């Protein structure tokens, strides 16, 4: 193989390369509406192998219970499970006996998953570099979706600076965002109460010195 061919086929795994190779979408939502939006999002990924990333054991168990109530089969694994249970979950997912696996970044580091087609970031990670560890699982071969609540906006801004591109912001048609204390249909709102676009841009500029390229 010639030197030119080698250079042409070499694959890079830095933040920018991974971020630009993979389809990524962002769905803005309030925390209390996340479960409902997640359920709607699942409908667009029917019959695909879906890895769902959450921040905590509590979120993993809570999401699995919510899906069970909706008669959607899923499997959650986290630090409270034995090594044998984690291994069994990995095998079950890789063999496609279950199509939805819910886990945390700590456990993800111990897994070897094959044919992951969709990554759903139910929560963005505590540490921004962990987002790219997740993303590599669907690098080129799949796609990623993120549910962004107001507390995630700073993390999102940093991730976008690190990969020098922005996630495509998408709205689910006919999805109704609600007030936390909603008691009647009149309390429904059209959009989540996220910070203004200008404020988001300002935060990006402030963080650029940390994650941007050195001069």
C-alpha cells in the first residue's frame, strides 16, 4: 500500500473527527418532561439497537421502570449490579435479545458492545470528554440523540466547542412541553424555558479559551 493510500484511509478519533463524522441531534426539554419525550423519541428508532446513557443509578432504574409501565422492554445496569449481571446484560444486548440497554459512564467503560445503532443521551455526562467515549460507539455507523434540559446547556456548549460543530436542534412534532405544576390543559406551553440563544452563545465564547485550539 502506498503512503498516499495509507494517509487517505487513516481514521482519526480526536473530538473534532468523531464529532463531525456522526449524526447528532439535540432535543431541548425540561427535566420533568424527559420521560415523555424519550418515549416519543423511541418511536423513531423502532427495531434498532439503542444504548441509553444516564448520569446515575437512580435515573437508570427510574427510566427502566417508566418503560416497563409503558410495556416497553429494556434492561438497566449500573454500579449496584454484580459483574456477572453486567456481563449477562452485555451478552443479551449484543445478541439482540433486548434492544434497549440503559447504563452509566462508569459501567460503559467495562462493556464491549457490538452493533450499537443508536445512542440516546438521556443525560449528558458529568465530564465532557466522556461524551466522546459514548459517541465512538456509533461513530459513522449510527447516530446520536441528546435530551438537553436547562442544566445541561453549559455542558452542551463545551461539547460543541470541543468538536467544533453544533448538534442539530430538533423538535418532536406535536410534543407538548408542560409546566411542572400543570393541573389543566391551559397550563401547557409550547417550548421549554431554556436560556436565550444569546446567553448560550456568550457561554460558548467564555469557554472557548479552555477548549479552543491554542494559538
